[in-house]
């Protein structure tokens, strides 16, 4: 082979080698392209995730403001509720205080009534004592007066009456102020009893005996009459 042919062959070989290299490089590029695309996609996804995270981080800050506003709006509502809850409590306290005051006033009124009753009882006792003292004085005065009259009089029947009155007054004088007992009352009532005389007793006994005999004969006659009627019927 001549030199030219060799050179041509060498040139052709070089060209083929270059073409092969180009094809290999293209294939590598083609193979690398999906990797690059995948890397780009992952980068895009990461960027989008970072942006979302930043947005999510920013959103709470934005949401905090309305929450604060809601809290600020809820605070007056809570205050109103607390005020509405405190209002009945205050009313209850006021009612309790009024009840306490009314009880105190009622107790004071009861004490005043009791004191007034005690004062009246004491006054009545003092008046009763004064009345007893006056009664004793009156009795003593009457006894003294009757004794003077007894000394002055000379008639016997007048003296008897005066002595009787003086005796009664002297018996009454120690009884003044003493409470009446059951036996004392019985004795007073027995003194008021009017006992019948002998003639009246005889008269009333005869009348009772006559009535007893009359009714005995009457019922005996009725009994015999009914017995006869029953015998005739049978």
C-alpha cells in the first residue's frame, strides 16, 4: 500500500474513532440527562417543600393574630360572664345581710317585749303588795273602830254583833296575802252549806217513804196485770 492510502486509512480510522467517541459521549449524555432531570426534580421538590415549610411557619404567625383577636374578643365575654356570675352572688350576700338584720331586729324586739313583760310583772307585784298592805291597814283600822264602839256601847245584842265582826276581821287579817289552799276552799264552801232543821228532815223522810211505797205498789200491780193477760192468752 502506498503512503497516501495508509494516510487515508488512518484518517478514516481516526474519523471512525471520533464518531464512536461522539456516539459514546452522546449516550452518556442521554443517560445522564434523566439523572440530571431527577436531580432537578428533587431540587425543585426540596425547594417547594422549603417554601411550604416557610409558608407554614409564617401562617401560624398570621393565625396567632386572629387568635389573639379572638382571645381579646373572648376576654370581654368572660368578664361579662364573671360579672353575671358575681351579680347573683352579690344579691345572695345582700339577701343574707338583710335576713341577718331582720333577725337582729326581731331579736331586739323580742328582748324589748320580754323586758316590758318583766317590768309589767314587777309593777303588778308591787301593786299587789301595796294593795295587801292597804288591806291590812284597813282591817286594823276597822278593828280599832269596832273595839272603840264596843267600849262605848252598853247594849248586849250590839256588843255581840260587834264582837262577832271583830272576831271575823281578826281571822281575816292573817289570811291577807296568803294563797288559798284546797282544804281552805273546802272549808269555806262547807260554811256556806245550809243544813236542814229537824222538822225539815222528818218532813222530807216521810215524803220519800210515801213515794217509794206508792211506786212499789204501782209496779207490783202492773206485774200482776201482765201475768194475768199472759195466762189468758196462753
